[in-house]
């Protein structure tokens, strides 16, 4: 079991083709002082030795989160990228990350009784990251952009394979736009894997990250494994999502 007895943080975290539309409630205030799952990497580090990489800032991502994810001091990031204000970075901005072994998941956990299910998806896109999928969803009319709460990257668009990105809907604790029947947008945490898993298998690294993230959310929100479902399990949905090649039996055995 993953130990989720963490100390509270005193920091406010302001920012960190297959989705259903839903009505949206008024924009809530960003929840304050979440717990954060233990910093670490559910899979082996991306690099054997420290390297310098380029990071594309995701929607409402903060420099603090980026610093913690790559285990690089925030002052170093500011100096290398010639930033004068740690609060001023923008969606899609490219940042140089020096001397990193790769990303670690930084998963904020907000006290809530809303979340009863976890719904697994795939994006059906060959490539992508939170920034690009957010743009696709905006173009489709989702006023709040990225419809999923979490995204697991497939090693394209400058992201590492298995990297976990946190969407703005999760940071704001807003309902999703990923499964618009059965109330799943309102009570289901949407997790999507970048890729089309009716055409290719899920990689071991991505599956490891999905298992890690799912177990963290299950334990904190007391979600039973029976409530971890595929998009095509949602009542009223007719879809292959998260793909005919998705290793569902293996995944369910591991959570």
C-alpha cells in the first residue's frame, strides 16, 4: 500500500479525441493547501546521468511544481531561463531544465467527497501533452480546456514516457469533460493516456505510472477497485476507449 500520511503544505498551488461535453458550473476558487503524494518516481528515472532538457509549460502549471517535478531548485530555473518573477510563466512556454534525471510525479490531493470513480481514457492522438490536448479541447468548445484531470504522456512532444501531468480541472477541483453520461463528469476522476491503444499496446512505463496514480487516488479518496472503470464501461457510452489493446485485466490485478 502507498503511505499517504503526509504533512500539510502551507503553499497555495494556483497553477499547475475522445471526451464528452457537459454543462459547466461557475468557476470555483482554487482550493488551498492540498496534501501532496510522496515525491518520487513510480518507474525508473528517465536518465542514468543528469541531463538538460526542454519543458513545455502546461495549462496553469507553476514554476514551483516544475521545480519539484524535476528536482531542480527554483532559483536555478529562474536564473537559467532569465525569469524575474516565479509567478510569471505562460502556457506553452519553453523552459530549460538543467541537470535533471527526469520528472517525478507531484500529485496534489484535496479533501473532497465528490470523487467516487476513476475513469480511464486514451487520447487517440499519436502525440501530445497537456498543452496540445488542452488546445484541442478548447477548439472543440470546452471553455475550460483539457477535459481530463490527469494525463499520462507517451514520450512525445518533449514529455517523458510515463510522465504524469496534472490538469487545471484537478487543481481547481472542477468537474471533468470526459464522460458525459451516468454523472461521471461530476463524480469521476478522468485519467487519459496519450496514444491510440486500439492500434498499439500500452508501454510498461506508462502502465506503471497509471497504476501508481490510480492507487494514490484510490487510497486517498477511498475509491474501490470496482469503481475504477474504462470509458466504455460508463452507462450509455459506445466507444472503444481506452482501446481494444489496453491491458485491462493486468491493470485491474495491479490496483
